[in-house]
C-alpha cells in the first residue's frame, strides 16, 4: 500500500472514546465465552448500550464506532483474528493462503444470508469490487482493503482470489475487519440504510433510530469466528441495542439490571468495579492529539505545532484523562494483539519546554485556536481538556475548547474542517491501517487524511515497510511513527484499559463486543 494514495471521504469512528477502526484484537475474562457453560442460561434477551445512534446502517458506508458495533451482529468478515495470539483464523473462509501479491480463500460450505439465499464466492468478490471502487467512497479502502485490489471467484470450488496492486504485509488482518454484504443488499444499497442483509448470527427485526435496535438470532448459523455457531448454549435469542449517550445513566442501568452490557471508561467505572460486575477489558489508545495542517489554519505552521506540544505536561494530562488508571502511549496501533509491539513514542515525542513554547508562540502570534474533544468520554476527558487549555495559556497561546458528540466531531473532521486541535484517538492493531489517515490525499482530493499531514520521512518509511513481509518490517513501521512524533505532527499520550461491564451476561471484546461470544448467565 502506497502512502500517497487514498480516495474516500467517509467518516471513521472511535474505540470506546471517539474513533475506532474496528474489529482489531483484544481480550476478555469471560469464562462462559471460553466454554465454561456451568452457569449459562439459554435464550433470553441481551441488552447493550450504544453511546450514539449509528445512522445509516450500510456496513461499508462508515467505520463509525456506533455503526461498527451493530454491524457485528448482522454481518461477517472473511477471516477473524485470535484475541490472545493475533493468529489469523477462519471467518466466512475456512482456508486461506498468501502467495506473492495474491490471496486465495476458500469459503465455508453452506453459508446463507438472512433471507435464506446462499452466499457465494462471487458475492464476496462483488464486495471487494465495491469497496475497491473509489466512486463508492468506502472508508475501508486503503484501510482494510489495499488500494488497487481486485477479486475473482470460482463458485464451484467456493474460491475467492484477491490480487493486490502492491505488497500489503497485513492484508489478512484487514480482511478480518471487512464486513460482507449479501447479494440483495449489494444490488440495492439504499435498502441497507435501514435494514440488514448479511450472513451474521443475528438479523435486524426492529429499528427505532435514536432509541433502540432489535436483532433476532439466526438458527443454523455455523460459520462464525473460528467456527462459532449460534447453537452454543447461553447465546441470547434476541439482542437489543439501546442508545444511551450518558455514561452515568448507562452505569445506573447496569447496576439496576436494565442493561446487560455497557462500555464505561470514566469515573463511573470505579463504582461498577466495586459492585463486582463482570468486565471484559481491552487496552486502547485514548489520548491522541491531532493538529489541522491544512492551509488557512494557524496550526499549518510546524513551529506552532511544536510550541503547542512543548507547552503540555503530557504525563499530567494522561493521569487526568485516565483518572490515574492509564499508562503513556507506546504505539499508534495499540489494540491487542498488536501486530507490531514496541515503543515508537517515548524517545520521539518532544518534551515539555514552556520557555521554548512561549518564544515560538510569540513569534507565530496565532489568533484563538479551536480545540475539539469528545464529550462521551465523561468528566475525565473534560477535565483533561481544561487542563490542556490552561497549560497552553501559560505558554501564551489562546485556545478555546469545544466539547462535541461523536457525530459533530466527525462532521468537523470530515466536513467543515472548522478545528485546529482535536483529541480523536484512532484505534487499530496493525500500523498499515492508519496510513490513509496520516499521509496521502486530503479531504479536498477525496482522501481521509483529515488533518492534511505531509511528513515525507513517514511516507518514505511506509513505502519501505509495506514491501516487507509480515512482521519483518515492524521496526521500520515503528520508525515511521516516530518520524511523525519528532515533528509534532501528531501527539499520542495516553493508553488505558477500556472496560465493558456486564450484568447477567459475559462476553469478549476484541475492539468491539463479539456477538458469538455472548453468554447469558444466572445472576
């Protein structure tokens, strides 16, 4: 994948905070989901909270976290990733092989769609073609599907062959995040805005936008991640996804039994922990500062970006943002299992130097800067944002903070561009999935490089790393990230363990809650 190529203007979403490029890897402490069914209860309804409305339900139209959460219920990818080891495992495909620039996958026998029709290799090829076409503006092009990829199918042998335009070392990881749509939905994309047409373990039966979405289990489903089926004891017959924007409200509903699951990352998490609720845990990057490099913004000046970075006590911000439970960021791809573990951050980020920041700011003399952050993270995020504004003020930089919900932030980032500084953590597990957001075409040219970053050292290193197979290029990938941090083009500063709490249910959360891992348990 070349860092100079990107074509989509669709929005992206966050992992338990504001942006998520989803279906990564992750962990869980669920005994029921791992095969201990001594306490499971068959059937019933599983109710989970969603922090915002998913909007258009077309699973390939957006990677917003709210949409991706519900997408998992009704749609499957071709492959999956083992939460503990990062090993590629089966999904719709039972076998796969990489040979040069070709990937060959064989689909499971007997895959059906929610309307009872067969899902074929030709249907999978049609999905690849749709996402690969720049005109469709899918956010997954260049992220989960390399630019220039083409697919052919042999229905008789259930074989799908994907040919890449250039080497892509983590292409299989990407396919594990790309939802497949069935034939009827592919022919009528508008229908997908409010209905589902997939091969997933559940199908949408009721939609009340802004309030709730109801899904019914599909009998006979047997092609889930690593062979998961809906015949497993403890899986709920029905899943209700409720829109609950306020984190404290979600916590109260969990404690009262009004919810079976909700992700809570703010101060309310402490009282849920003390109540002894089940919690599936995933480490995520939650503190990530972006600058608008586009012309017409004061932050297009590299000297000002450096001053804004040097003015901050990043360690102090990390403690406030994570309520003292976090750790410094180490890589941009932070969701476990991390494809390229290591530390690209600590030796590369500029250290706090208020005097230097003052001098640079005085020379740049910027007008008031607009700083946006996601309000769904709760009071800890607001407190950290207030502290950052105070630290910038101490360096002589006037910054106005604006808390926004997820939809408003996406509109600002990918629409109006009316921002200078943003806290929007993107979470993935492979470094190549971030390339379209860190280089290449900007929004004006149809790309997703929403902050208009143009770091030649990063782009050169990415081109080199992309030509290396698998993890052999990890040191080069990490070096590419360091080039961004040294220039203060982007500032990752905090990791934290994101907890999805359960009451009356257990589950696994590799980036998002896995539907086939849900087990209803006796309270």
